[in-house]
């Protein structure tokens, strides 16, 4: 129960402060530290001359090393802390940089604000910071769709998943999860270099996000303007998504807002034909990003409230 309280502290500190730029300039961020370790292992162990089976084995070993080191660091820090209320507070502060609650909100709001003002150029620039698709090809609907999808997916793997594992296991849980998620984002994609080496990273991330993604979807259903539509869309369309997990929060948000998400998009000049979520609904507009942010804020408050009840009731 103390771990749940620590996650409330982490969420509260992040909501108030985010991760200040002056602090990032001085010490970086735990995710960048993990990124350097993963990059070093990728450079040393992922050899193009090796056969695919050997590269897959190296990727499994590399993923396990990164996760094990992260869990061990979290465990060591946790056992060194004093017990009682001070432990809850210190655990929360140590977990704070691993909960990207404010950063996600601010990045999506940075897309919504210029788009609401009719400034397509600045909205494209802002959305290019949070998605990989070609911003020059995006109109208002494309920008809004990309921002809402990013908000829904990252609410799951950027906040709810780390908080979930942190509430269960404390610092080893949240640090282990961030290692898994960073591995997936860096090497878990299907490129020529990482098809074999990143196989384990992608599969482990799918497992780690299985429960949090569905929890995120149900939180959105509870707090969406159109709850019945959100539930119907999520249970009908979530499995149509290319990801076994991201479809749950995205489909819930699509139904809850009454818009269609996913669908065809352009990456590096090539069209990727993805199935629609909530096909037949209208395209999203700038105002829908603002409404999605409202759902997101309510979901974060509800999550914090549930954790507080677990910890302090």
C-alpha cells in the first residue's frame, strides 16, 4: 500500500513541476540514461554480419541485461530508504521523473492551441515532436488525429503503465517497466537492423502493457462524454489496431469523442494502410484535441484518487 502512496506523490510532483529544463540540462533524465545503455548494447551486440538467430539471441540477452540492471538499481535504492511516511515520500520523489504526466499534456496542448487559432504551420511543427508521420502531409483532421492518438497511447505507456508497476513493486517495478518501454521504443520496431535483435524487446513490452492498456481504456470509457459509444468502440475495434495494446485506449477515445482514429497515414513518403477505429464517424477537429485533454486530466485525477484510497484509506 505504501507503493501506491508513493505513486500518488510521484504524480502530484510531476503535475506541479514536470521535468524542468534546467534540471534536464544538468543531469539529463533517467530515460536518456537508459537510452545510452541500450544504444551501447545495440552497437556492440547487434552485428549485421551475424545470422538472424544469433542476433535474436543477442537481443534477448541485451534486453534481460538492461531490465535486470534497472530492477537492481531500483531495489538497492528502495532498501536503503528509511521506513514509514518518509519512505513513501522519498519513493515518490525518486519515481517522479518516470511519470510523464505533465509532459504529455503540454506536448499535446502545444498542438491544440495553434490549431484552434488556425495556425496550421505551428500545429504541424508541434505534432512532429510527438509522432513519426510526415507532418507536411497533414491537414487539420490529420493533425488532430495524430495528437489524439498520441495522447491516448502515451497515457497508457507513459503514465498508467509505470504507475501500475510502481504501485505493485515500488522502484524496481517502475524502473523495470521504463527499461522495457525504452527498449521497445529504441529497438523494438520492424526495421532491417532490429527485426531480429529487437524481437524480445517488443514481445516483453507487449506483455508489460497488457493490463495497463486495458485499464487506460476503461478509465477513458468512464470519463468520456459518450460513455456507451466509448465502450462499444473499444470492445469492437481495439483488436483491429496493429498493436495488441494501443488499440484499447485509442478506440475508447475515438468512441468517447465520436471521431474516427487510426486509418491510413504517411511515414517517410510511404502510405501505411491501417484500419479505422470507429469507422464511419467524422474526422476529428482542433476542438476534439481539447476535449481529449479534458478526458485525460479526469483520468489522471481518478487514477490518483484510486491509488490514494488504496494507500491511505
